[in-house]
C-alpha cells in the first residue's frame, strides 16, 4: 500500500510520513474520500500537501485504487501534524450541474450522453433497454445518474451500484457471486452490531380513483398483525402511464422493517460500498447476504482494519431528481 502526492510538477511518495489515514465511501454518494494525518514540519523539507494537490493510493501490486484532489486541510500553530482530506474525481459529478431533456432514453444512453458532455470516462454500464422520459434543470450530474438508475430499478427489479473508480464511472448490477467475501467470527469478523428499525413501515396501500372513490387495498397481513396497520394512499389516474400496482408494490417493498448491521473486520480492499458479503456470526445468530452501504478503511500504527455498514436489502441510493416530461 502506497500513497503519492503530486504538486508543483513533481510526485513524491508520502506513505512513511503519514501518521494514519482512512479511505471511505457511502451509498448516498458516488464520491470516495481519503482523510490523512501527515507529519508537519516545514523546516525539515518534508512535503506539505497544498490545496488542489493530487493524491493517489495504490494497492500492493501498484494498481491505483484512489485518485483524488486535496480540498480540505487543517493545522494548528503548535501542532506537529496536519490533516488533509481528498475527494476522488467523482466530486466533479457532484459539483457540476446539468440541464437536459430526455425522451424515451435508456439509463445507459442518458449516462453516456452526460459523461460525454463533461468528459467523464466510463468503465462499464449494464444494458437495461428501459425507456425513460425525464427533464433536469440545474441538477447535479450524480443526481441525474442516480435518478436514471433508480427509475431503471423500478422496471427491471435489478439493483444497481454506482461508483467512481480511478478509471472512471462504473455502474454494476448488485449480485452475489463466488467473489462475494464471507465474513466469519473465526476468521475475519471481529465484531458485529445489529439494529432493527420498524419506524418507517408501510404494510397497507389503499388505491383510490381520480374522484376519490376507494378501489382496492393491498398489504402484508403478517406485518399488520405484528405492528398494526400503517397505510399509504395512492390515486389512480387513467391518463397517466404510471402502473399503480407497481407503485403500491414498491411502497410495500420499501416499507419493510430494516436490519442494519455494523461490523468491524480485518482490512480487505475489496470490501467497499456497492459490493455484497455473506455474513456468518453464530453468537448473535446473524446470517445472510448483505450489501455494503458504507465502508471506512483505516491504517494506523501498522494495523489495517475496516468498519462496514451492511443492509440486507438495498437499491441505488433512491434519489429521484428532475421531473416528468409532458
């Protein structure tokens, strides 16, 4: 593992003068960040990260796993270290707005057009064939991507992970394969904590017509018996292309009790947001397939470990921006 600092037209290896650093990601944004603390003594000639400097982290084989820019730093007059925060190139998707009108466009074609307009490299995109009509007025590029793939999820029922890598934008179908890492107490799992939350449950949906007359009700009987009825209402409009039954199903699917798990594990670079893991923890009875919602990898005093936030069911962050085309 190595970290390099590029500024003033020169690149220097700074791994050995870092006191600690963390590399992290979160489902709510495609931007990953690196936060580090470096020895700070200008009299020694050691490099001091400047605002706007480039920082790269590579794995043990020399492959880049983070490529970002310093956008925050802090140091005190009596301190011997400086902290700095870098954001990867996905920050330009967050900090640039786009204005578009798309009609009958697929999520992949929307993504390609936006990326072409802003010179954003693409690693890979799934093929969906889903047709979307949407207008965006001054919407951040990452929200345009999230909207397109969230709308695709509603039709394909596939789950997508949007990430930014040193090679560019990557959209992938979340799945479980032989590459999914198994977390076990006797090997790499150090600690696990589970939170179950039923505060946002929806277990009944009532459907009305445009005149306000009740049409039908769908729901989950078991959840109603356990928690009582928690109902949302939908209005069916004959002139709309919205499939009201799909909308009702989505409300019920999204309104189940959630189980969020936080685990501390031995460091592994492949454990990043958007990936899946298999958890087997006998003491708490925690078993199953989980998606990584957030990850923090930390290197300190020669140790490498990571904290993961896991979710047993997940989709793209769920953001829908813009408006329908009429």
